[in-house]
């Protein structure tokens, strides 16, 4: 399990604009089809029901904004 997904501020903004999400299990980034408050969407890479909208993942403390 990935504890925190590191994203630059530019990556975070790009994901929010593209309705992106991140898998809280494998760290895969998903572009599109992910509502901001999504939780437990299926990951295209690992198959886990662990994709959260990038905004939700930030609120949950699972995204680390790096520079």
C-alpha cells in the first residue's frame, strides 16, 4: 500500500482539471472519469477498488504536494 502519493503542484492542478484520481494501493494516476470526491473506484493497473478523486485523496491526507 502506498502511504502518500507525491505530486507537484502542477501535476495536482492538471489532475483536478482532468477530473483525475489516484490509486491509494499502487499509486497509479488516472486521468478523467473520476469525480473530485470519488472513493473506491477500480484501478486500471492493479484492479483494486482504491482509486480516489485527487481532491478527496488530498483531504484524506494521501497526497503530498511537493515542489
